[in-house]
């Protein structure tokens, strides 16, 4: 494949990677500024991606968002995930025990990716969806996943965070030093928490899932309104850690 073709593919991927759960729509101008590419180059890529239905354009605002073909691919990937299939019975068991929203997440660049979710039938639920992404530094799952990474990985993440992190609520940790303290505490305790850092009034406790190579492969969490979580906090911690250990064993961790 010619070098120009490879460059074109990489530019298209860079554009697609801009679309996250917190940045769901982009204008041509915003993408040009964010990617620091010529307007004609970005427009040409957007036109192709829109024509192929990987993106779609709002006819009024003229902004771009994820299209049906990309959603179809994401659905196929998640449906074929061995981790998702293996973990699902344990997630459902945890949901019955905790009576709150359960998430299965993996680390993807600087964010977490929600691989699966079990909804609670109680009032006040988490405004998340399978396939969405949120900043790792603002979540319990993100912290426990980061805590299991190498020092070099964490250093690189903190360098990015110093420039790009922004608060989602008044409680969001955006300072790299504070994040490192939270990661150290998470490693010590074996679980991580999020106290209204991604959404006001919601709390989360997350535990690490290990694979057969002794690496942190994913995280499982319980999320719910802070007042309900605090009523059974010790039970929530115990149950999420037990579920993570059960899934780890199913993945071959010893």
C-alpha cells in the first residue's frame, strides 16, 4: 500500500477517535483545530466517512456524530467478546446482590470503555451505555485499571492529564499528583472509589479483574446514588471484590 494511502487511513482513524462519550459531536472547524490538519484534508475525510455511514451529519447544525455502520461494528465486537460472555453471569449475580447498576469496563487509551452493563430496576440509575467512553481519571473503574498499569504507563498518563484533564463535577480529580495518591490507595486496598466525580450524587466502587497472565484486564463496578451506596458500603466492597475474583478465576488467573 502506498504511503499516501496509509496516511489517509491514519487520518480517518484519528478523526473517528475524536468521537467519545463526552465529545459526541464535532464541527469541521473544531476537528481542524483539534487535529491541526488542513481544512480540505479533514473535509475530504469527513465526506468519505459520512458517505460510508461511519459518521453522519446533522442537517441543521452541520456537526458530525457517529453513524450506523460504526455502531454496527461496535456491536459486533462487543457481542463476540469472550470477556463479556464469561463475566455476564457474575455481573448478573452481583446485580441481584447489590441492587445497583453494574459495569464491566476496560482501559482504552486515556478512557474507560463500557463493555457491559446490568441495569438496576430501582429509581435513579446511572446515565451510561454500553460502548461509551469516559475519562479514566474520573471513575472508580478507571482508577483501579490505571492502578494496575506499569509506572511508565502511569507517568505517561499523568503527562497527558496535566494538559488535557478537565473537571466533570466539582469533585473530579484533575491534578496528576492527587490521582497518583488515589492509585496508590487503590493498590493498597484492592478497590477504587468514585465519589461524585463523574456525576454529582453518584458513587462507585470498582475492583480489578486479572487474566491468566496476571495482568489487570478489566474492572467490575457497582454504581448508584451516594445515599444508597453508603447504606451498605461494606457489603458493596465485599461483593464487588468477590465478583472480580470470580471472573478472574474464570479467565485463568491463579
